[in-house]
């Protein structure tokens, strides 16, 4: 026995543009923040490149940190030539460098780099 099944053609779909419950987005501050963060990344690279190319600086930094000599740690980081203020904290297993930036006069971005130096 043969059954023939007829399919009805589908009606064309009409999509109605719905109003968003949210206001339109404004990317201007986000764009400023991204640009500021790019600068932070460049400044972070300055710190890393300066240390990685000098075993003497690495040794000085670790010795100063081991002695809890914050002034010397800060001096070593400033001598890298980074134009941003770098907050440095350390413990027996590593060092943390924190760089902050503003966009439009408002704090927007933080770059935190944790680098392990012990076990």
C-alpha cells in the first residue's frame, strides 16, 4: 500500500524588531580603557625585559626582597625606566608587580604580574 503525504508550504516568517530593554551601549570609555591597558602592557614589558636581561638586577631584587628592604626594591624597579608607578610585593615564593592606569581621569585598569622565584 502506498501513502502519499502532502506537506503544506511553510508561511514566510516575519521578524519584528523588538525594542531592547537596555540603553544603547557607549564604547567611548571602554575604548579609552583598552588604550590605557595597552600602555600598561608596554610598561609591564619594560620591567620584565629590564630584569630578564640583567642577572645582576635579578640578584639585587631578590636580595633586597629577602632582607625586606622595600626602598631598594622600589629603586631597582624605578631604574628599569618604566614611566608608570609599580607597586611591588613579594614573599619567599615570588614577586608581584602591579601597574595601574587611568582613562579620562578615572581609574580603569590594573595589570598584575606574579612571577615565581622560589619553591
